[in-house]
């Protein structure tokens, strides 16, 4: 991912605006995920929307690592992955 472009966006619009954008994209992704099996929606369009929102969220998470403490985020990710591994190893369901 081109971090130079992401930094330019942060510099141009500011951290607070980009934090609001992270929230917006997280909400949009949640909505698309919630609607993905809706019988009245076109499945192909829903799939396209899903991948669009996943891409947007990935970009915004990369900016989040630039705005906030990436090391601290990665420490929590490691902790949660280790916790997940423990659950996989020790629980049947």
C-alpha cells in the first residue's frame, strides 16, 4: 500500500477528518455485511459492494496505523491472535 499517498491524505484533510472517515467506512462495511444475504438484493451487486467496502476499510485501517500508535495496535493484534490460537487449541466449539 502506498503510505506516501495515505500520509498526503492525512496531511491534506487532517487527522480528525480521517478518523471520522475511519468511522464512516467501518459503518458502511458493517451495513453491507449485515445485508449480504438479503433476499431482495441483487447478489452480484451485494458482492461488489462488499469488496468495495472491504477495500475502503483496509485503506482506512492503514491510515489508522499512521494516525495512532502502530506498535501498540500490533501488540494488541498479537495478543488477540494468541488468544484466538488458544481457543482453537483448547475448545471444541
